[in-house]
């Protein structure tokens, strides 16, 4: 036993190389296991995606027609609101400030000093 310890201390460089090699092999094995697990997960996801999906279709009734009409009315209201939001204010002073910011030099070019 004492001879083994003496040999290890005398050949510390060889021990270091063997330790590094064993560590490298362990990392390779772990990486291979992870890739195999990922491939299995991908295969399971593909199987789940390729499985046929059953969709229940409601019978057509007057109720669904009413729901569609309500959706159309709501969508027209939102369109009107969006067009109002895009219009500029009518007051000339407000329009002047907005256009001066839009058409003026970029904010990065203007100094931002404190007084």
C-alpha cells in the first residue's frame, strides 16, 4: 500500500492525465445520454402531433347565427375606435407641437443639459 502511494506521488503528472481522461469520458457518456433522451422526447412529441384529433362540431342552429351577427357588430365598433385613435387632435397648437417633434431633429442630436 505504501509503495502505491509513493508511486502516485512520484508520478503525479501521470495521475493528473488519467484523472482528466476519466473526467472527459464521463462527460461524453452524460452528453450521449442527454441526446438519446432528447431524441426520445422528440419522437414522443411527433407521435402526439400525428395522432388524429377529434373535433366536435355543433349542429347549426339559429343561436350560432345570432352569435356571428353579434361578433360582426363588435368588430365594427372596434374599427371605429381604431380610426378615432389614429386621427390627430384638431387644435392647431397641439398639432404644431406634434409636428415639431415628428419633423424636428432627432432627440439624440439635441442636448439634454440641466440648468
